[in-house]
C-alpha cells in the first residue's frame, strides 16, 4: 500500500502519547482513598472490576484514531480491472535479408501471410497497428480493427537496407502513445505513482508489441535501451527470430515492385538488389534479453508453419490491468465504526473514561 501524503503518518505518534495520558489518569485515580468503616461491605457493593470492560472501549477508540491518521495520509491500493480492449503493434522487419527464399516464397512474404492469418483470428475488440522497419522504423498503419486497412498495409510492405530493432520498438511505443492518453511517448517520462519503480513487475498495460526479425540490429538506438523504455511502461515485447540457420546465399530482390515510389514504407532512396556485404544471422541473445526485460517471450521460427504456430500461440490478450485508486474513505469509514463501537461499549459497561 502506498500513501500520497506520507507525512501525515506522523500523526500516529500522538497515539502513544494519548495512551500514556490515559494510564497516568488511572494511576492518579488509585491514589484517591476514601475511608470506610466496613471495607467488606464496599467490596460487595462494587463487585469485582472487569479489566476488559474497563479498557476495551479505550483500545477501540485508539484503533479509530489510527484509521483516521491513515486516511489523512491518503492511501492508494492497486486493483485489477478487466480490460475490454487490447492493442497489438505488429513490428515487422523489412530489411533486404527478408527477401531470402530459404522459406518459400521468401521470408517477407511468409511473414506477411502469418500476420494476415493472425489478424483474421483476432476479436473485434483488438486494435492492431503495423510498424515496418529496416534502417529506420515507420508506422504504416495506426491501431485499428479494420481488417481491410491492415491487409492493405501488410501487402504493401517492401524491402530496404539495414536493421534498426531499437528504432522499431521505440516507434511502436510512440504509436501506442499517439492513440491512448494513458501511454507516455518515448520522449516523456511515464506517469507512475511514487514508489512504483517498474510497471513491468506484474503490472501489464493492455498494449503488446510483437517484433519479427531475421537479423541483427545494425542501425539506430540499442535494442536493450528500447526494451527498458517498454518495460517501464508495462508494455510487453514478444520477439520472433525468423529464418533458417546458416548462410542462405545472395539476397535477391523481394519482387519487381520494390522500387515503386508509392510503396507504403517510402523506400525510393534506399537502393535495392543483391546482399553482398550484409551481416546475416539472428541475434537471438539480444531478442531473448528484450523479451525477458519486458516479461514477455522469445520465439524461434525456421519455417512458415512454425511462424504460423507462433502467431497462433501469442498471448496477446491481457485480461486484467492494474490501476491505483485512493482508499481514504475506507479508512474513514472504519474509524467511524470503531468510534461508534467504543461509545456503545462505554455506555453499556460504564468504564473509567
């Protein structure tokens, strides 16, 4: 439990002082002596003093004061709230190595088909966005449940040079922030309640990034830096390493349309063709670290069938999200109950105070 005004907890220091005054009065009362000629008669008249009846109302009254002090400090508690909607940002590598035909017809086309099948099987409440990345990352489709728009964006992806995994994650985070007020863009600090250092520690936002790549980041920010930005926002990043092991040979163009000026990824100035000199192979260690840092998972896929299976099993539907609510009224109500109980017992038992 967190407190918005923790300084108010200093009021709890008054409780021991009040208890000390109470017992000082009791001790002072015992010093008042009244002489009677027949003490036995007095004892029979007064009866035996019940210690519990004498002190319990005062103890309950102290519990009321403690509850009021806690209420003054404005306590907040985390609650799990069912989410009626989730958002998935498909972040797809369109570097030239995705044109390799070790997975037929080529890696990029197989990735498109798997993503299309994934979209077709989502609930209408699931918003899906698409980020394409090579040497830079670009949002090619903002989050939507319009399947026609999503299909058009996917089918229009073309290849480009280099791989910027970190840029892809950061652009996906910004895409989420552009659509939802409770998500902070990369340039801003996420608005967290004091004392909550990392939202990824069991506190997931209803936003998920699915990043598919077949290579190694060789451009843009470091992937682990981007993963930290996702983790502090509670955004899980599921990573997929796509492609076969070894060197599949020269990289052919993905299609004859790669140099169209109206390609959605804006690739006119990148240059296309063979892949001589390009670094190939999947950086599985980094991908595993990215997913681990964001409490997600890494999936390897060496065939179109495996990739289809990965997409089918992605846990992209968070059921609950954590929110913080102030519960001062709960402690105030509890204090009122304690006060009433103390007064009722005091009236029934007629103790000292």
